[in-house]
C-alpha cells in the first residue's frame, strides 16, 4: 500500500512538472503571435496633417518583425513633445519602428542603437554600451525628436524634413545642416557627407545598395558610382533602408479657394490615369505641355498652346518654396538651360504631369498622367524654373 502511494505521488509530480514545462513552452511560442494579433487588431497606421498642410499616411510594411512590435508601448511613451522635450513624434511612430528595424531588428539590449548618441548620459558612448532596452528607446526617440526639430528649424518641410531627420539619426546632426544648405534632402549630399567623414579610403561592401537602387531608382553621383558599396562612415543609403520598412502614401486634397491656381490643379487631378500621347492636348490624351494648356483653358485662362521651354518663360517667376497649387514647374534634363518637361504643382511637394516621350502615342500603359513627388530626388535636382502662368508677362 505504501509502495503504491509512493508511486502515485511520484507520478503526480512528474505529470505536474511535464505540464508546467509544456505551459511555459507554449507561452514562449505563442507570445509573438499574440503580439502580432494585437497589432493586427490595432494596426499602426497614422494619417497626419504634416507641416506643409497636406494629409499623408505612414504605414508599416509587411517586413517588420514582432520583436520590434513588442516595444510599441515603450515607444509611445516618449513620442509627445512633453515627454521627449523636442518635437511631437506622435505622427511618426511607424518611422520609429522602421528605425529600430534598421538598427537592430528589435534584438539586443540596445534596440535603437542609442549608445553613441548625445542623449545617452548613463552609459559609455561605445557601440552597444546600453544594457537596458527601455533606456535605449528613450534615448533613441529623444534623438530622433531632436533631429526633427533641427530639420524643421532650418526651413525644411514635408518629406525633406523627415528624410533629413532620418539621415541625422544615422550620421549625426551635421548632415542636416548640409542638406539644408541646398534646401532639400538628396542622396548625393548624404554620399558626400560620408565621403568627407570616412575613416579610410577603403569602401565597404554593401549588397543592399543594389536592392535599394532598383527599388527607389537611385542615380549615381559624384560620390557614388552606382555600385554595391558604401563609404566607411555611416550609411549613405540609410534613409532608403528605413523607407523600405514603410509605406508612405498621401491623400492630397487640393483646397479650392476660388483662385485660378486651385482650379488648374483640380483640373489636372481629374486627368490622372489618362495616357501620354506626344503632341496631344486633351481631352483624353496629353503630352506634358498639352496637359498644362488643357488645364489652364478649363480654368478659364486665355493661353496659347506652347512647349515646356516657352511656358518656362511665361507668367511670373516663383521660388520653389513659394509654390502654390496651379503653378507650373519646368525641368532641364541635360543642363542646356532649356526646359524639356513641365508639370502642374498641386501642393505638398507633388506635381501632376504627363509622363512619356516623343515616341509614345497612347500605346504604352506605363506612360500616363500621374502624381509625382518633386520635393527630393531626381526631379527636384533637375528643376529649371517655377512659374505662375496667370501672370501673362514674358521674361
């Protein structure tokens, strides 16, 4: 009888231990899925009135892992200006997730890689010195908030301010000043900054450059030949790497204020999706200057049908920073001091233009009237003149 009682107690303990191990194991396995389920119930998608007044949406891409998402509450704790002391980052929570994904993938005790930044006052400034993930997040969020504050204080707006702050997170705030000197973010400025501060002339292999080059149509410049490498300082592709974890879209609303300009922009928006046809001026096919002519006519303007270069001399000269919906932006592709292309500005750093070439006659689905960002990148770098055509004075 005693032997039977002993065996029963032993078996009970063994079953209990096995059950406890099973429960703990299942908890470890299911925790990431619970976190993802919570994320899917409350997806982090933020529409915000950004500093230039148009509505944009920043969403996470599908390549953010659950290790990053588990820090959602900790990141949110520091996004308000009252908490971080520099800038309201509540519209940029998803950018902070993308920064963490780029820096560590949510791994380690310093997931924001904040050890080297000036906000770290508790640990050494050597890489990975921070051993408290919560403190890493506090320092990282404060550092990015400071970068946003510095970018906007230098007159940078919209995506330029955002991209500059991201670049500053990687390279230090000095790069923000360099971008501000040219008035916008550019890959070449980032490349030059890394070149000027390189630790050696040895280039670091960087296979991701090829992926980002293809994804964002990156062009070679004076400090990068288009190859899969980077300079031995920072990461000149850092902004695009962070963007690869995000989906940024805009719901640009053209405010109707009764001006001819707002009417021109509204007419252009109606034609998005129409195919490009060289020499055409509507109503269903357009080339770049034909679209301008059509929209101006529909807005009640008396205007002649001209090419992009002639339109670049008409009306009133406008500085890029003073553009309003309905103004036109012309582009010089080959630096011959002549405009080869033209688009209609609609606000928020975007234009609507008819995209195509002289050989296109409505026979290519990819060449259409489309919305295009001109706040940075290739188009921004080739802006020739900005004009307000409802002033009829010629240069």
